[in-house]
């Protein structure tokens, strides 16, 4: 009997020890939390905001504290294509990517129910508003302007939610099929027009070159006789000085001859 009672006491002690270890382990699991790099932990005690824990190991009050982790890294949000109408009443299909980052954890959790869904819905309205102020040509050629205007439309609302918009990129703008066909025909017409202009300019330049060539030939032909006459040899002074001098008759002989007659 003594041995049986001792054995029962040992078994009870082992069971109590195991239970105690399990309870302690359970409390430790409830109390210890590890926050990864790039995240922060928001601690709520009985549902009320308590503190913000940085990456590392944190100790909580079991059954009273609850931690929610929030990603503080920049993340992209790509929505599906949206239908927008430009200022000149052209329907377009547009898709964009928004790069966001949480900068105020408390506002992101308690100022809005789901900040990611809110940013997505706000981007849709901003797309329609920005494209409604621009023509088709502007929409297709001024993407940087669209990005800047969208960021200006969304910045105030997202800052209230503790979210910062780092940048917005328009991925694709798809006009209707008839608009694409008209743009293709316009491009082809412009190419034909440019080719015709280049051909006419080439013919004009060729005519000008031909006229200038004929003009230069006529000038050279007119200058040819004067060049030939100037190239003939002239009598030199030595040859004229070698002729014998003309002898003049004396005046007395002339008087005699006149008196004789």
C-alpha cells in the first residue's frame, strides 16, 4: 500500500509538472511576439490602442494584449482597366499602378477600415477626373502630366489615412477600334504627304541646279572671245625701236622747190 501510494504520488507530480510546463509554455507563446524587419507591431490592450513595437522580440500581457503587424515597405497596387471619357468625348480604357507606403501606422489602422481598398477606389475616381480634363491627343502624349495630376488629386486624402503616394504610373491607354483605325489612316496620309513634299523639293532643287548650270555656261561662253583677244601677242617695244628713223627734208630745200615752181 505504501508503494502504491508513493507511485500514485509520483505520477500525480509528473502530471502536475507536465501541466505546469504546458501552461508556462502557453503563456510564453501568448506573451512573446517577433516582429520581422520591414514591419511594425501595433499593440491593442482590451481593444484600445496601446503602443507600436519596432522589429524584434516583444513581450505582451497574455490575454489582454493583441498585436497586429503592418507592412511599412513600399507596395504596388495595380488595378484593372477603367473606362474613362476624355474632354473631347472619346472613351478610353486605362490601367495604372500606384506605389504606396504606410508612414503613420495608427492612422492607417484607425482612420480607415481598409486603406488598400480605399486607395484603389480613390485612384479610379482620380483617373476619371484627370482624363475628363484632357483631350485625346493630350491623353496619349502627356503621361507624366497625368501621373502628376493624379498624385495631386489623391495626396490629401491618402495622407489623412497615413499612406503616402510615392508615384503613379500609367500602364496602358487603349482607344476604341475606330479611333485606332482613324489614327492609322491619318499617320499613313501624313507619310504620303511628307513623301510628296520631299519629291517636289527634290525636283525643284534639280531645276534650280540645272538653271544655274545653264547660266554659268552662258557666262563662260560670253567671256570666251575677250579671253581669246587678250591672249593674242602684242608688238613689243624692241621691235618698234629697231625700225630706221624717218629722215626729214631740210626747210631750205623745201623753199627752193617752191620758188622753182
